[in-house]
């Protein structure tokens, strides 16, 4: 997925769409948040920690900027992610960070569910479910359909109904997620997904073999 990230406009559109109305599978109601994009505060950034796997002292750090509604991101997580994890993350060579990009409200809703699971391992497990079932939960693309499907996905992931409702109606968290996303995406000049930032250097979507070559060069292999 390649789109211009006009961050203020994206944020306004997402936030105007409202928080998830978890109590019933209908279009979420609007909630009152500033229309203009706000600079992330330290408190907001602390609310949205990076989701990372791999040794903290790994010699190479890879940051993936991805949207849960991006088909190319789903393909990356199907074809590239398992091999990257097995060959580099699990072996202590790479520290991997997954950062969410919100092109639309549905991507934000999905990210809120992923973060509702609690803990890094559960986050990545739920993220796998979201990517694997992307076409199914997006369905016909209507808000009511997406809301109901994502709610069912969260329940299937083992999130309790009360916890799910609390997470998906947390307007403060939604605002913090968007503000933090804006900060990170601006810092790295992200304008498409997936974008891979390898030790501070940005790269567009690539195959596993291309990524392997870049990582091996960094590792001196």
C-alpha cells in the first residue's frame, strides 16, 4: 500500500470516525477530539510502547511500519515474517519492532484489539490473526461489518468481553495511538506500507531474500 501520509488529515479522519462501539456490532459513534493533529506528549508516548521481539542488545534493529488494512503488509507477514523471525529474531541477531500505521479507522480499531491482549507475545499472536484473516474481517468494507468481525476476532483471541469493550471505547488511548504514530512516521518519513527501517535506514517493501541480503551485510556475513 502506497499512500501520501498527510498526517493531520489522516488523524482528523480517524478520530472523527469515533471509538469502537464494542457493546453492539454497529457503526461506532463519534467522540469529541480535536480535529487538528496534536504533537504527541510524553504521557501519550508512554501509553503506546513499542511492540518488540528479539534480544534488546541484538546487533541490528528492524522497525516495520505497517497497517493492518494493507494487503502488502498481510503478504509480508505471511511470506517474510516467519523466516525473519526464525532466522534472525529468535537467534538474537535482530531486534524487531512493529509500529502501526493508521491509514483509516479500521486499521486503528484492529490495532486497539491487538494491544488489548496484554503483553508483547499476545500482541504478536493477535497481530498474526489480524493479518491472516484480513480479507475476512474487512468483509464488504462497511463499518458495521468490520466492527462486528473485529469484535469476534478479539473474543476468539481470548480477550474477555468486558476487557474488549473497555479497550475499544478508550478514546484517550486512541488519541495517544494516533499521536504516537504521527510522531514516529514523521521522524522516519514513512509514506507507504510496509516500510522497513533497518538501523535507521528506510527501505520499501521487499522479498525475504532481499531482506536477508541487507541483514547479512549489516551483520558482516
